[in-house]
C-alpha cells in the first residue's frame, strides 16, 4: 500500500500561491516519486473565490478565513503565502500550530517580528516551521545554512537581498537615469510593494538579513537591531562617480558576530565592479556565506516571482513529506541566545559627497572638520551636476580607512561650518 498523501492547506492565492498550485498540479508524479508519497492540496483560502486566478481551483475546498483553513482536519501542512507581519497571517499561523499542523511560509516580515515566539510554540508542540521562500526567493540559502554548512562556525553573511533595489540601482547605472525616474519606472512595472518604503527603505531586505543572522550565529531574531538605510539618497552623480572609480553601488546586507556583539546592517555600499556582487544585474539576488571550514560560498538566483518563490515553498513541503524535520532556525529555539546588538567599528574607506556654497574657504572648512575627526582624505574632486545650483559646488571625497564613528563625527560637525547646501552623503566602500 502506498504512503498516505501529505495534505496542504494553502492560504493566499496571489502570485506565489498560484505558483504553488501550478507546481503541485504540473509535477504531481515527480513530487510523489521524490517525496515517497503524494503531495496534494485539499483546501485553499482567499478573500474572493470568484476571482479569475489563471489556475484550476475547482477541486479544492474553500475557506474565506485563513484561521478556519488552518484548523481543518484534512490539512497536514499549512502553507502561508498571504504576507503581513500581523493580522490574518499571524493569527492563522498560530492557529495552525495549535491545531497540530506543520507550517511552511514565505512571510519574512512575520518571522522577523514574531519568529522566536512562533518557533518556541511550534517546537514545544513537536511541529515544524519552514521558510525557505521568505529569504532570497528561489535561492536555497536557508537549506545551505541549516544543512550543508551546519558544521561551520559562520564568520559573515552578506548579500543583495532585494531585487527591486538592485533593479533601480543597476538601471540608473546602465541607462544614466536619475533615481526618481527609475523609481517611477519600477512602480509602473509592478516591482514595488504597496508601501514602496518596504523595498527602497531597506526594510524588506533587513527582514531577510535578520533571519539569516539568527541561523548563522545562533541568536534570536533581532530585526529591530538591524542598521537600516535605504537607497533614496543615492543620486545619479553617485552612480557615475562610483563607476568611474571601478565600483558599483548596492544595497548590501552584512551580518557578523564580533566580540562586541552581533552586527547587522542593510545599507548602500560601494563594491568592486568586477566582484560577483558588483556584476549582479536587475532583480537578481546574491547571498555570500563565509564559514570557518568551507571559506566563501556564493549563491545567486532570482529573488522573487511566481516560479522561484513557489519553488522554494515546495522544496520545504517535499522535505516535510520525506520526514525531514529541523528546528526553525537550525537549532532549538529555546537554545538561541538573545542577540547583543553592535554597530560596525571596522575601519573602511568611505565615499563622501556634499554640495558646498561657492564662497572662499568652504572646502578648507570641510577638510579641517574631517581632519579634526581623524578622517584622512585619499582623493578629492569637484564635479559638475545639473542637480546643483549654478553657484554651488558638488565635492567628492574618498577617505583612507576610517572607523564609522569617526566618519559619523565628521558628518555631524559639517553643519557647524556653515558652508553645506543640503545633507551630505556617506557611503561605505566594502571590499568583498
């Protein structure tokens, strides 16, 4: 007698949910052969059953309330692809755990805000939460950390984890277009979240980084400790100047454990144009994992979309069908240490751009402020820009290696010089 099927309850029938339906229907025999048992969808949940969703859903039971779906007796695995860190997604996930279900989710915001509590609840009840689809789309980075690299002490996790930001920055660079133009282009193409700040403000990518940090360093998820800076202040001048110096600007996530605590930052950085990160184009994601035994691993692939994200969901579902059961964050949630947040203190070169009033001694005042803060200048140049007033000057500095605290001190002291127009921009130069 063949093994009993694994029964899915699917909450959310947007892009990813329909992608899951298509994979289950298209590859039923392949999945059964690989999982050792059939995998079937028994029930789904969405607000409007009558909406045309480009898939045959006639064979599934319907629930308009995802909590009701989570409690159904004919569901073994609750698959949550609705999104949102509170509200129905959280309530339904909690209900699924309480009802004895395993959970597969693509919801990075839910886990970034409530991951520790949900993991504790699931593991106490003998259930599993899997979330490969929540980080970097189709790239199997969670599996790499929890399984393939489990014998390593991780040194650093780094990467480009938001395809929309990478699209905007690479489009600015390749087409020579200003941020505002490409932002609107991305909106028209449907690349931006309903709240665009989730993308361009670095929040979405910060959620993902905090989840990877938890697995890599054995700490409780600490999204609130992620240093976040979006890409809204990156100008076309920054893009051009970085290109001339052999760099590309990326929204780069970096996490590492130091003697002072866990550093987590998601900020714009200059990276060498010839590096794998520098070569990354469009909406593609890339995650770099560094372990003490394995060295550096580079994972590259689509960070979003129907097929890639649904692929990651089904990878988790098939693992459950096979009987593979791992703690949510790679080790029991009760053993995860509370993260001690730390800001980066390692000296690196910095790119500084500012607009100065056209008045005698303006540049000297800025140079003095940098020197007083202990920041030495490697390069300096004045550039022409259509964004500046006719009588103002855009000035670029590239520093020698300087501690972030010293750069921050210099930046704060610029205001007292009385020669700045607008806010200065400081971008770390990351050698990767």
